[in-house]
C-alpha cells in the first residue's frame, strides 16, 4: 500500500481543528480546562495551528490516576489542548490505519465495536468445536516504541507527521522505549494498529480463517486441540520476535461447547450469557448506584443515566433472569420508575430500547448508552447556570 504523504497541512487546516474541538469538548463542557480553551477559542486554535506547522506542538504532561474497575490500571489524562490535537491528527490519519486492518479486527473502528466482535465470535463458535483464546501480557505497557514507529513509517511518508507521531509516542514510558499511555485517542489507534501484522500472520501464513481480535484479546477456532496448539506456539514466537511482546501464560484452549469468556460475556455455540465477573460487577455497581441515590449523592436523573448505561451492557446477553433477581433484590429508582417498583415495569421499559452498537471502546470513555424514550433527564441543549454558550455557535464566530 502506498504510504500517505502531505498530511500535516490537512491536520492543521482550520476546519479540521474546529471539528476536533467539537469532538474533544463533547461531554466535557463543564471542566475548567475546556472552559478556559473555549473562552479564547479562535486564538487557541490559531496557536495550535501555528505550532503544528512549525513542528513545535507540545505533548505529554499527563495527569495520572488509578482506576480499579474492571481491573487496576493507570489512566493518563491529556490536557484539553492535547485532546483537540489528538482528534485533529486521527481525523486525517485514521483512514490509512483502517485500510491496513483485516475484516476481523475490532475496536477503534466504525461498525467494529464490542458487540460486533461478540456477534462475529458467536458465529465462529457455532461452526467450530475448539477455541484458543489468547491475549498479550501487559499490552499497552509493553508496546515497543521503535517497532511502532517503524510500522507507522510503512503507512505514512509525511516527515512532519511521523515526527509528531514520534513525539506523542515518546511522551510516555513504562520502561525505556516502551509503553503507550492508556486514555489517549492516539494510543487506542496505535495499539490496535500495532497488532495488524499479527492479524496478517494468523490469517495468511497460518491460514486461520476463523479468527477475531478485539485490541489485544484474540481468538482462533479450529477442529481439534492439536492444531490449535501449533497455532499457539507459532503465535507466541511471532509476537516475541516481530513485535517484542509476550502472551499470557497458558492461553485457554477448550471445546466451544463448554463456553468461552470474551469481552465480558460467556459465549456458547447457541447462546451468549454474561461472564461471572460481569455478573458480579453488575450487581456491585447496581447496589452502589442505589446507595448513592438513597444517600442524596446523586439526583434521580444521574441515577437514571448510570443505570441505563449499566443495563445496556447486560441486555445483549441472555440475562433476563439474572437482571430480575438483582432488581427484585435491590430495587430500582431510575429510568422513570419509583424506588422498589416491580421488575416487570423495568422490563417493559427495556423492550422500548433501540438496539444500537457501540462503535469504540476507550479506557476513559463510557460505552455508548441506550436512550430510554419518555424519561426525563438533563438536557444537552440547555446550558447549566454559569456554563458557556454552545461551542458550535462560538465556532461560527471564531476565526482561525
């Protein structure tokens, strides 16, 4: 594939920067750094454009914090200005990464979200007797900077863009020359692209058509145990030699009839259920949310928003009995219901939910939420007291 050139001008284009600002501020309008950037929007976008064209744009200086759910991770929150930068970069550069992806690579791709990966994996589980599920040990922390920059150089020939990529990649380390910051938009796309050679190796050199990868979780299906053992050994060698990565020890290799945990669900040939960890997480969060409402920490609108998002994850699975058990036991005060209403009222509301697929999963972003018709909640079109005006209106007046 021909490398992409002359991209920096498109990244620094005023209209691209305006669109990047709108994407970056979505859901962040009340934050202090967002408000400060918006107050001098035209000037800030002009300065960002000048820094991009001069090759002097600043990256790094992350705000680090820990999260424990679903597992302990360090999140690197970039400044709002850098968030605008990342959106501007990926708006122009993402198409080249998309063209490098195989069909069965999921995450960070339009139409290739978590539920699409689960649906594809379920189809393979129905047609094959055995599965081999693999994932990379400490994936984001283990990505080699030199290898990643070399892979990106195969796709792009614009030296200014490659220099910017290098600055972003080297702005964070978990060890000398290794690691990407979890939480950056660029990190998500770079990490997904980093395993593109693995996709080609498994599908083309190993000839495995039944294959699905979601970021660093990937599964190969086959007809018997021994052939998948060979795949496991070849993949382990390829990762170590070509990408400087390690598989987690003893990847699960078993019959599909016994079920496989994948992206929070447990996949069987004929049904998708919730994984045990997801059940525990749902019940724990449900109790936490109800407690926050009962203690006056959250309003009913906030509780509604949180529980609607929580339900959106469990609904694709055959989990009706489990949901009823949790709701009957702990009650619900969200999605238009009064506390302790019966479960069938919630189920009636659930049936009205439009089926929609989240497109992308990022560590610091929520999954796409399902909208419950007729429910009250905070309006996205009315600014709270003290908030700035709608950014789209400001953009129409800002000159870059």
